[in-house]
């Protein structure tokens, strides 16, 4: 299967600072990338859908100014948590998909980033 | 809004028992359906997927799922589980041609040796 690499796997930051998380598709071009947040013992909550070269589509209730998403190339998307607060501490997961045709709608997942804001 | 429902969040069973996990979705249009598995300490992996054709889909590790359009369901099954099947299982749905991929709350499955 295709490989999606997420970096860093763990990060600790001070309250008020910003943190950038990278998501790379290593062996395919990802026209679409998804960003999820997973709370302990809960499911993946879709935060936003990112299409290469266009603005991300955010889910209802997700602050786009706080969670900045950039999908500048077909292999890289970044999520920046701005002015992080302790309540932003969570597990963030990205996934990438090749295209929108029915033959290529499988999404591949990164290993996730554990963010702790102190 | 599109939603995905999974019931019985915690499932505990013995080895060799049969497993069935339910998944229902609310979207009325054409959908693509997936089951993902997350083993302890690992990232999500695809178990199986349905795009079109035979509604009974076979995946890896002996898992299968059946798409029943009239019931908006995509239940996962395995006739005989092993201890190594202990994991969290997530059902995911997206609309045909739509980029939004939504997940159910997951089923935590524990298989006792």
C-alpha cells in the first residue's frame, strides 16, 4: 500500500505558541488530504479536507484561523495549530488519497502526531 | 449531515468465536464504504472496501463485510477470531465523488485467549 508520513510523531509546546505538523505522501500524489483529531477512546473527528492548490474545507465547529491548513503540493500538506492552548492537546492524524475516481478513493493514514500543550 | 453509526463500542469475546460489528450510515446517495483497523500503538490500516459490484466484500485476515443498500448498512464479520484481532475497528463512509470521509465512533474488540 501507499505510504503516508506524518511529522513529528510527538510534540510538546508552551501555551500560546504555534505548532506545525507535516503530512507527506511518499510514493503517490495526493490530490486530497484529510486532517482528523482523535480524542482518547473516541473516533476520528474530521477537521478539514484539503485539496491541492485550493483552500481547505473545514468542518462545522472547526476554527479555520486556529487550525491553518496548507496543501501547497501534491505530496505535502501542513496543519498549523496557532496560539495553542492546553485544550488543543490531542492526537492529530492525516490521511491522503490519490484521486476522486471510484478506483482511487482509498485513503492512507499517517501514524499521527501527539500534541501536548503545557 | 452525513453520519456513521457503530454500536456496542466494547466487544469482548473468546478465541474462535464469531465476530460481527454493525455499521450504519445516513447518507442517501451513492457511497464508498470502508473498514479500518487500528492495532495497539499502530496507525490505521485498511481492512476492506466497497466501491461497487458484489456487495459481499472480502478483506485481509479473514474479514468480510456485506453492503445492504436498503438497510444503509455495511457490517463487518469474521467467523473465527484470534487473539491478534484485538484492536479498534472503524467504519468509514464517503459520498461518491465527494472528498469527505467520515468515521464511526469505533468498536474496541478484545479477544481473550
